C-alpha cells in the first residue's frame, strides 16, 4: 500500500495513517526507482517555500534511524511512527536535498556531484535554519512533538546532523551481513528501471552511488587500501553490496564510539525475536513513554528471519566481511 501503510497499521491507530500520507505527499519526495515522480517538482517547490519561512521554534531531540539499507530500517520506522508523539519521515531525501544540495548521492534530484560524508564545517547558519524551519513545520502540520527521520545514509553524516541538531539521537540498526547483502541484490534487481539510456536501481543513476562510495569512502579508508585496485574493478552487484555493507558498518561503529551517549545499537535479529523487550529499551533511550499499541503492532508484524538461500562472498572480500561480522557480534 501507499506510504508503507498496511491494514494492521491503520487499524492500530487510524489517525497515524493520515500523518503518513501527509509525510508521503508533501515532504518525502519520490526516489528514482518509484512511480509518481511527477510530484517531485511540487514537493521541492513546497520545501523551498518552507526553507524561507520565519523560524518560530527549533526542533527538539530529533531521532534518526541510520545504518545500511535492507537492515530493518523501514519496519523499525513504521513501528515507532505509531507512537503518539512521533512524526515519521521515511527517507526524506527531498528535504535533505533542499537543505544541502550536494548530499544527493543517488541522482534523485540532481546530476551534480554528490558527497557521502558531510561535516560540521558544512553547516552554515542558512543550512541550520532551513533544517529547523522545514522539520518544525512538518511537526506542526502533523501535530507531533518528536521528529523521526529514517535515512540510512545519514550514518556518514553524523557530525553534520549533530551540528544542526546538537541533541539528536541516533538508532544504529544492524543485520547479519549475508541477509543484508542478499536483500540489497534482490531489491535492486526487482526495482531496476530504465529511463532512456540510463539505468536506475539501488546504485542510483548509472551507478552514481557506487562510484561515489569508491571515491568518498573506500579510497579514503586505509582498511581497504590493500584491495583497492581489485575493488575498483568490481562489476557484480553482489560484490558492490558487500563493499557497501562493510563500509557502512565500519562507519557506524566509529560513529558509535565517537558519540556513545547519543547512539543506540540495535540488532535486527534481536528486535524480531524479542520485540517487547528491545522496543521498550529503545523507547526509554529515545525518552518516549511506553506505548502498548505500538508494542502489540510490533509483535504482529515482526517475524523471525530464517536464512535459507545461499549467498557467495567474493574470496577477495571474505576476510574483511568476516572481520566486520565479528565486530558486530555475529558468529561466523
């Protein structure tokens, strides 16, 4: 269904479905692999107006779900969005593009050069005020108090986000690397579309995301230096997925160490096995009151994951992959 809605969600808290539709239609924008991209000019025009509105109130303790895509970020966002205090935005790339145009590593809204890493030094008064204006307007329209933004790639931009929102909280959700990479490859294959002579998939427009990942992340991380030449020659989506997962997990663990007080480490497998326990702890970290309807919905939609399909790791990457799995606390 539209806006990630399902019947159980609507039945749990009907008014939250309206909030999700407002988010979907007015704020989030449509990425390159989805239908309805005709709405993007309207969304961007709307956001541009909000960007210059008077700043009446700043956003207080926003929450960001970060990590690697296909790790349970969407279902976690949906569950938390049921909380009465939460206004949820699902990958609002249109907003972040309006705030800082060079953040677009996919080619969703521009063909200009993008950047994976954004830093404190990239935050000007104009950037900071634009972010607070747009997100605060979203909270006012949806009549919610706390912002929840699910945008996995923000894991590479934590200093940038914290410079804008010093009291921000981050949920770093991780999933078994084999399952994550398998899901990335399957999703990209299923969602791939051709527009003219260009391919649009998980890797952006004609692989823009992959090329920027190499340029901005892999080439600058000594962890990959011995394998850099081989990695740069990769053409298989499976190999690309493994490299992305390793790089994202390494960055996430570093951010966790650097910002321990504002980071929450969550394993997807534990979430589906013990949803009440994990979500209750997570709500306390987020400084949100416990909510039985949210927990009931989670227990109905979260199902244990069984890994049956085989996924082959390139021998060149096997050591890095194994090391990363162990760093996250997974048995290899």
